[in-house]
């Protein structure tokens, strides 16, 4: 049921414009702003839907320290993965989060950046305030590969025990 509600919320919030807005962005900047706004709404709605649910919790020892992994699932599919991240002092005070729809990552957030994926491809690299960061296609490709490697490592660690 939650999966159906989440999918429906994603469709409404991502594909349909807010009242009074033109559905078709005209420039690259308008398209970026439109996509960012939609993803912000989807992430907020997802977090609200998951706030009352208990995640699967596991730990993963790494060179930086022990990370805490929290995975929210519905019908055997990942919805959100949150991973503790070390700060400058080595304390696990930061967090990375990965959001999924139909087994596809559409958003990742790290302590100093955010990333929007469309159809499995990294499209927007954002700063902490959700402002686009200029990046070359090569840099986007490298970060995309890094994020997929990272999230797959965390998911495979959690799934090993199931």
C-alpha cells in the first residue's frame, strides 16, 4: 500500500505542474529549477511517509569508522537508504541518503552535495542549498559511477543477511 501511495505521490508531484505554472520549462535554467523543485517535494513526501516506519538497521565497519545503515523497504524494494558519514574529526555526525523509485535511484544527498538522477543517469549536481553546481560531463559521469558503487556496496552489505 505504501509503495502504491509513494508511486502515486511521485507521479503527481514530479510530472504535473503546480497550479499557475506552465508545464513546459523553456530554458535549461527553468528545466533545472523545475526538476529540483519536483525532487525536493518528492524527497519531503517520502520522508514524511517513512517517518512512522522502522528501517532495517545494520552497521558496516570501514576505515573511517563504523557506519550505521538504515534501509526503508516496501514490497521487497528499497525506498530510502541512510548511511552515517564521518566528519573532519572522524565522528559519524554526517549522513548520506539515497532515494529509490521502482529500484532506480533518483536522488542522493551527501553532507556537502546533492545529486538528481533521471532515468538512471546523473543529471544535476547541487550544493547544500540545492543550487546547481557547474560540472563537465566527465565529472558527472565519474560522480555517477562513484555514487552507484557506493550505494551498491551498502545495499549488498544489508542484503547479505537476508
